[in-house]
């Protein structure tokens, strides 16, 4: 089960004044699931308006209804080694979105799984969060307990030419469990109550 407080701890920082996102990358996919353009930039170099718009997209994933729209899944043990998607995500995270070849491989895998017929965008955010130590009464002690480095991915149907709508699905990796990274788990987001996109992401990420 996902702890709502863990997610609120992340989303409280997703504001113009507090964000620590390092980069944002993504692609636009056509109706056939083919890449129609890509982007990759330093998040802090975006204009205030662009930051605000993209923060809303990123925040929609962890801010979703916990254990309803946002659920915890575990990577299959046999799908965590060389050549696995988990390994690809680890490499994308570790390079801080600075390897376009890795990202393009990921976009192509999404394109193979996502339903055809509707153009959409894939957004990937990278962040590093210095997790502060907290006392038993939850008061912040100041020093950092660990650095939680993670990715947020959002898949957004396009509402106009290169204009993303609200995320339809996405994920947060690695999981943020008990205020610490869990590389064996991922949180999948599905805006629809029937969880149809979550099933798609399960197939893509090879998790249960």
C-alpha cells in the first residue's frame, strides 16, 4: 500500500518556488505510435509559465488518489536483470535524462504498447530530493537522510498541435516507500477508474 503522506511530501515541493526538478524530456507520438518529435531541456531554464504547466503534469501522478488511481506494483524478479525495462529506467535515472538514445528506446517501447489512433505526448521528469531526517514527532531535524533520485513519467493525449492535456497514465520510479527509494517497486497511475491504462503499463514495465 502507498502511504499518502509519502506522496504529499513529494507534491508539496512541486511548486515554482520549491521545485528541484533537474530536467524534462519527452516526445510527441502520432496516431500510429511513431515518434513525431522529441525534446530534452534543463527544467530550470523554462519560462515561469512553462514551469507551471509542466509542474501540473508531473504533480498529477503522485497527487492522484492513493491506492485507487495510483497503485503499487512489484517488478518480477526475472525481469530486473540485463535487458529489462527496469534496467533501462535505472540507466535513464542515473544519467539524469542526459542520454537521448536511452530515452528514445523507452519512447519506442511505449509506442508499441499504447493504443493507436490518438496522438499523445510522453513526458519524463527527473528529480533529486534530499530527504530530511525527521524526529518521532515528525519535526524536521534539518540534515539529509538520503538523496531520493527518481523519475516521473506522464502520458498525455494531445488537445492540439503539441498541446498536452491532463495525463491519462504514467508512473513514478523507483517507489518512495517509508520515505526511501524502493527500486523493486513502481507506482503506476491511471486516471480512468477501470484501470485500463494500468494494465498496459504493467505489460510494458513487466510488473505485478
